[in-house]
C-alpha cells in the first residue's frame, strides 16, 4: 500500500511537471515548432497505444481494429461539431447537402449566454465523448460474434471490420452525413498541446485505475489462462466485451483528437497501416506496460517527425549525402530499428513493468547490496 | 439421511466416436469426502470437466443441491453417432458455462496446474475474489468500492495465512515449488467461497510425507470451511485414509463403489488396476 | 433481353475468374505457412508486390544490355522480358526464404503473438523500403508495346474482347495447384509437410528436419506469389508500394474461407472471392441492364467490393470458423 502510494505521488508530480514544462515551452518564442507537434501527436498516440495495450497486452485479445474505431471517433466528432455556417461549403460536393446540424447545441449555448470560448470547448468535449460512444457502440456490436474467435482469427476479423467501416464511410450514399470520400474540415480544433495532453492524461489515468482494479485483475487472469479464469467464476464473454468496448471508446476519443490535430479529415489514412503503427508502438514500449506505451509513443513520434527528419533531406548528423538520404530513407531506417526491437528486444522498453520510483530506488539499493556481498 | 450436494444421473460424454464416460451415475453428500479413482485414461478428469461445464455432456443430468445444473441429450450429428444409453430420459437442455457453475458454489483445481503465471501468489488468490464483487466497472475504476476491495484483500490475506503461503505472497506464482503451487491452487479455489470443492490429483508429484500432510490438510479444511470434497487421486494411501466413500471407473464406466474396505476387496477393481493375467482367461 | 444481360455479366465473371486465380496463387502461400507455423504471414502480400517491382526494374535494366548486343529494340525487349521473368522468380523465392530465416526462425520458440508482430514488422519494412526505392510513385508495369506482348493481347470470347491473361490465369493456376497437390500427396517432402502441419514437435522428434520443411514451404509460397504477381500486374499496368496489401489480405481471407491449411480450400475460396468481388463491381451496371434499377439509379456497390471480402470473412468465421475444408482443433483441459 505504502509503496504504491509513493509511486502514485511520484507519477502525479511527474505529470504536473510535464504540464508546467509544456506551458512554458509553448510560450517561449523561437522554440522548435517540431516540439509542439511532437507533444500534440505524441499525446494522441499515447492514448491510442494505451487503449490498444489494454486489449492486447492486459486482456490478451489480439485485436487489429484500432484504426477502424479511431475513424468512427474522428468522423463522429467532425460531423457533430462543424459549425452550421461552414457546412454548405464543406459539403459542397454532396447534392443533398449536410443532413446534420449543430443548431441544437448553438441554441442551448445561446440560451445560456455562454461566451464563445466556453461553448467551443463544450462542443469539443461533447463531440469527443460522442465519438468515443459511437466507437464503443460499434465495438460492442462487432464484439458479439467476433470475440468468440481465437487469437489470430480475432486479429484478422477485427482488421477486416476496420476495412468495412472505412468503405462504409466512403460510400457516396452516406454523403449527407460523412461527405463521402470528400474532405471534412472547419471543425473546431485545438491550438496548444495543453488540450490533447489533458484529455489523454485523464483518459490514461482512467485506464490505469481500471487496470489496477479488480476488473483489471480479471482481464489479466483471462490473458494468463482462460480456462482457469473461467473456473474462478470470471465470465469470459462479458469481460472480453468489456475490455473491447472500453478500449474502443478511448480509441474513438483518440481518433477525435487526431482529427483535431490534422485540421481536416478523410477516411483514407485510417488503413491497417495505422493499426500496425500503433501496434508497433505498443511492442516497442512493452506489451503489458502503460508507461512503456506512453514513452514509446513520444519516442516514436519524436523520431519519425523530428529527429530522423534529416535522413529524408540529405543531411543527418554530420553525414551529407543527398543521393542516399532522400525521401523515404527515414522510414526505412526506422522500420529496421523496429525489426531489431521486435527480434532481439522482445520485451520492449519496459517489458511488463511500470515506471516506478520504488523500483528505481530498489534497483540502486540492490546494486549496493551486491557490492556489499562481494566485499 | 444426509442431503445430496452433487448428483450425476446417467452422464455420457462422447467425443466423436469415443465414449469417454458411459452412463455414469453417482452422488456426493453434504460434508463427505468422496474419491473418484480409476486407471489412467479412465475418464476421471472428464467427469470433473462435465461437472464444471468445461465440456457439454452428451447425455444425462447433473444436480447441485437438488437443483438441475446440467441436462442434455444427443442432438444434431450426435443423434446418429450416439453409442450410449438413456437417450430419451433427459428432454431438457440446460447448459451452464464454467463461471456460472463456480458462482453456484463449485470450485475446482486442475491436474496440470493452471495458475495465473504473470501474477503474484497474493494476486492469484485475490483474482478469484473478483466473482464475489458487487460493484460495476466504473465504481471500481473510480475506487468507490474501496471497502469491498479492502475486505477482499483482508480475506485473501487470512486465506494465505491459513494455508501457510503468507511468507511467499509477493512471489510470482510460477516461481513456487511444485507442492506449494498445489496449495495455491486450493487457496484460489477456496477464495470463491465454495460449498463443493473438486480436487483433481492434488497429491500428484508429492512424496509420502507431503502426501500425509495434504491428507490431514484436506480433512481440516473440510471441517473449517464447511466443505464437501470430491477428489480424483492416484495415491491410494491418501484415498483410503481420507475417503468416506469411493467411486471407481474404468473406460468411463462405473465398476465399483462403496466405503474404502469394500472397494479395496472388489474383484473388478483389482482386475482393472492389475489387469487380467493370461492364465485366468 | 437475356442475351444482353449475359453479355453484360460475362466480362465481370471472366475477370472474376482471372483475379480469383491470381488470389489463389497468393492464398496458397498463406495457407501453407499457416498450416505449418500457425502464422499469418502478413509480409506475403508485400512479397507479391516486390515481385512486381523486380519485374519492372530488371526489365528496365536488362533491355539496354540486349540492345547493346545488337538486337533490335523490339526483340531486345522480348528477350529482356523472358530473362526478367526468370529473375523475378529467383529473387522472389530468395526474398521469401530470407524473411523466413531472418524474421521468423529466431522466434521459433516465442509466443505466437511475437511471430505475428514480427510479420507485421517485416511488412512495414518492405513497404517503407519500396517507398524509398520507388520514390513513392506508381511504376508502370512493362505491358505496353511489345512487352508482355502475348499475355496482354486482346482476344474475343463470345461477344466480349478481353486480355489473353484473363483466360491463361485460371488454367495456369489449376495446373500449378494440381502439381502442388501431387507434391504434397506423393513425395517424401510432401509427407514431411503434412506431418509437420499435424504436429510440429512430434515431427521434430521423429527426425524430420523441420527447418528444411519450413524453407520448402516458403519456397513454394513465394514462387507461386511471384507467378501470381506476373499475372496480376499484367492486368493492372502499375505497381505501388502498397499494391500488395489488399490482394494479400483478400488472399488470406480466401485461405480462411476455404479452411486454413487446406490447399484446395484456398483455391476454391480464392475463386469465389474473385468472382463475387468482380460481380459486385459491376452489380449496378448489371441490375440496370436487368431493369431492377431504373432511371439511372445506382447503389454504389463498387464501393464495397473490397469490404465485401471482409464481410464474408466475418460471416464465415462466425458460422463455420474452420472454413469449407478445414479441420477442427480442440484444446485439452
């Protein structure tokens, strides 16, 4: 008890420190704009990776539907929150125009005389929650048949589901809602990294609390041994569905955040490649470690968006070779690094452990202990 | 007349063309320790798997505290292939999943130990308490159930102390020596607060001293936790010492039952275990 | 009326059979690897794509060689195509074997999830490498002019004119599959393959060189993928780094549909998927011809031609997870 409390305090103060650092960094002019991108995208990917880890790492359900649920969240968010004044222009290629309106919200907001900033935040939160709920609803629906399947069959079925969703959203008959295969834009977005960091932090906190609760133990029991878990009175179908729905809810919220980050939204990038990317982040961080997923997300985004940029533009560290270091080289180097991790460091950065101050201290204590024994 | 805790009626379990259990009926009364013995491959574990709902019996019924918890008759393809008897006796179809059976009060251990391998000893037992929780997923995540959680932790601790596992509670379950893993499986089963405990070869791999200790341990938990115990076991010393009654099966069929002395002297049992010598034939 | 409907349907069915044959050749690689390693080889679709790229690059670099030797441009091109086909087959097989050795063999005793992740990693690596090499652009497949001259010629079947490759594909597929089935049923290595797919560990104990068997499996799978690639891209005219992903996934679904581990199952599944998908592409057209859709109404079935495969997958997994010809596996408690 005492140990975990110490860790809790440590982790919370770490989070607080990061927040303060972010606010300061973002307000210093002349700081590398890449840093802001990394913080925004990194926090979004952290949330999505943790939600995938809840399923793949903690419950042992190998699902590859993440991109599909993100797409559901992103589209729900965008469709709900685009201001009515902008809809005509956004839906200009759809004959019938937009079938959705947010006048209900604007009426309430006007009735309450909310200042614009507040009402903007309110509709963003409503949009995100709706995105999460829609993703959760669809995951519940697809989970009914699919969760009975064993490991790799589940993977391929969820992967297929994501592809189906993508096709449906690009269907021109749904144009009045989804804008078909045209771009959605003009929905409210965030300016600073504080917003995505806050949302991700709250969501991840919830997931961590869940993992450390009695339900989290039941999930892990299912991962370790389904038959024994069932014999201990854990209802497999119910708990698998629960993990699936919760994971998809947060993937949906992550999708909504990603839509905000990108400013525009289209279904095409939500391919299986996106799911693979997130899966690889989870693997790099360590399957079954929340802090691992978070660290890996920021590392991954920093590396791919920032540190390794030079590999694409002819100049990296002290090497200058435009012939080799051209477009795409960064991703080649990057995927080689990933393969090395997958093959030789299978536990990833954290394994199944969590970042913990007590473990950190124990590590040094043990080292001292060993030295004493030796002497 | 003692009351029934568990009763099997005409249970037949057929996998494809193989009849693993054939028309088996037996009963276990409240407070008894009953053993199920038989040569290797006789179908003993299959009996447990049928009772706990891991397998769906092809035919027959199971009663727990005189309530029907399982009933089935050959259906579909099985109708043609069925090689057992009493196919028309059980018109109802009642099938429960293992977790439902456990929540009724039947807990089990496994022949090939199945502990949660990533968890500590303490967590293994605590996880079994999950079934008894009353709070939903949101209130547990938001820690509104802290009282219940604290209770569960305290009970788990008591259980570990009682079984002598409290000194290893922070160790990984799979790092324990074999004998202790068996005790941990029993602790985990007890954590679900069962009335009927099914032990599948609890003494497997134990030496005579350990087996003796286990024998008195099983007796003592029976009294302490007000249990009825149904055991599969190969160690005959343990079986003869502990059992109120014994059932013997061979090739899925009941060949003998009674108090230990009766079974010990039964020709059929001796034949099943020792085989028939060629001269006798 | 009926004749007109038939002539509307025919091209879709014919190209369905053709695509089905190409899927079948890829699906065999999936189903055999799964049968033996219990691994969805996510990189298999990318191997197929790389075979397409090898064709393009080797053709571009070999043609000048022949021209320098004094052949006319036209015959240099034809010789170069023939040489390239050989190179494609050899290099694709080498690629498949290398992937197995480098990315799967070290994980032989690891959990299945790790191997699957490794396969996804390989797929990611191949795609990124292809983007780097091609610059992310679609590369034209050598079908123009005299190249692949014979395969992409137009011939007439009934009233429709189609490429010759459309007719060749199913025939070639069936011949190759027959040869493969004979190999599996009649030869020693085939027997070893069957044994390993039944029980990996026991086969090893019985003295079967499991690693050799696996190498042979990857050899066959990659070889057939290369043949499939030659036929497939002749129809599609260009190769992009991601053009292997979709056919790969569909071929995998075909393998599941037919019952994973079963070669004939994969072939049947692939033909069914190929035909259904192509009919779906033309369903708006067909239904308008049949008079079901009036006044230029369309449903947009074509949007779902890819998704259909996955709908089929989910349905089959829920109804009969073992597929059409699969065998049942039960866990022992």
